[in-house]
C-alpha cells in the first residue's frame, strides 16, 4: 500500500486513514490452505471494507507501518477516523508499530523497553476527538511489557489495573493500589475501558494461570483447546446499532482448510470475560464499567466452553463525548480482537458500514 506522508492537512480534516500494521509475506490463501492471506489479498480486502467513504483515496489515505516505522501524531490528527489493523501475539514476537505504541511502561520505573520511550499516539488521538477502530490478532496484548514478567510469562486472564507491573498473586484490593494499581492509566484500562483480558486459547501452558499459584486458578474451569475453543463465528450482543453475525470465510474454514472444524478455530482476544469475575470475585471485574459496551460474543464448537459467549469485540465510550475542535462529531471508538480478513467479506463489510456510517457518520460516496 502507498504512504500518505507527502500531503499537508488541517486538523481532523480528512475522513479516513487506514493503517496497515500487518507484516506476513505469505504466498496467499491457496498456497497456505487458508492459513494466511497474501499481502495483496489482505490489502484488497481492507480497501473493499472502507469503500464507499466519500473523500477516501486508496492511493493516498493508506499507510504501511511496522515496529521500525511509527506514524507521526500530526499525520493521525489530519484524519477524523482511523482503521488500524495489526498483529500483536501474546508471545510478543510481532514487529508491529502497535506493539511499540501501546506497550505498557511501569510508572514506577520498573523494567522498561530499551531505547526511546514513545508516546501513545493512539491515546492522544482519541483524547483529541478522533475515532479509532483497532482490530487484529490479540491486539490488546500489545499493551503488556513482557519485561515486567521476566523470567515468568504473563498469566491469562490478565487484570490490567493490577498486573501490568508483573504482580500476579496480589490481593487485588484498592487498599493495595499503591503497590498493585500501576495499570490504572494504561491504554486498555483508561482509554479502552478494559478490566481484564484473556486469549481464546494459549499454546504455551506456562502462560495460563495455575491452580495454587495465585488467587485466580481459572484453568480448573476452562480449557485452551484450539479446535473446540477457537473462534468460529461471532454473535451480536448489546443494544443499539445492528451488527451482523460474522462467519469464517470458505477460503480458510472450508473442507480441508487450515481452520476447518476438524482442525482448529481462529485465535482471538477475549475482553472482560464474565467467568473470570465470577471465579476471582474481584470488584474491578464485575459489574463492568459503563464505558465498556460489547459488540460480539465468541462462538466456538464447544457451546459448553467457558469462553463461549464471552466478548471478542466492543465499543469504548471513554471519549464518546469529545467533539473535535476542528469540527466533526462525538462518537465511540471500537476494538475487534480478531483479524477481520478471515471472515466472510460481505458480513465484515456490513459491520464496517455500521462503524463508518452509522456511528462515525462519515460521508457516503455517491459513485
């Protein structure tokens, strides 16, 4: 995709920017039995998803980024709305810009990433009244500074307010806020209104909570089976705007394909899972804060799984009252904890239209 770096804009003037934070280099759907799209297939998918926005120029309003190429804040602030698609991975191996931008920095100066500390430009953009759709594989895990957990891997589910500094066996009480509440100003907790994060399935058993090690031994009630617990479809939840069900596309989930039912489902983030609050009894988890508004629930093969029906996409209304100074409307931002490219394009397009035109009220093209 082309870079939108040589243009000069006014504050929040342009309608939409697409940020391509995907770095795969795959030969494509056919060559990988539906495991990974090629760069061209991925790019064309996203251009189709944002088609119909008046004023969007596919040759100008798309940027490719990675961990070595961070977009400048003034570029983001040239646009009313941003669709940012990325890969994070719970094991921290992705070379993506989002992993550099969102990575948690302990306010007490505990182990932090080497080199320059980058500002969270997405948080600044949202606070200025810009609207964001952040989506991708395990996208919120990008906010976790894994150095804080050395030599132990972080355990999931993760409580953002208390555990981002590395503590995984605290009392989770407000009286301990000075010791444990280091994540209260983190991007997921503060800007996105998330209390807890889980992953659809975790390949490494060391990344799970273990009975007897901490206060929340959730592995006694839920599994991490890629076939039965992996994401196969989303079910709309909540009230208000009408989102469709999303189903895996035949190129990736048809007979003999990578995500066929006899093999495995798609990995994904799970947000504020109700089973975690029920087990741990942590007041921070249940009831949820009003700024967290679920969009979709996880659908997997095992309807008896604890993950079935847990949120995998949500609105955040943290900045829903911010009217941009340069003009525009106040609206919610959204997070989808999965890669939309793996789902039926027509269904994803209908969901994108809800975000772009119903919520963000971007102008529709008459062409």
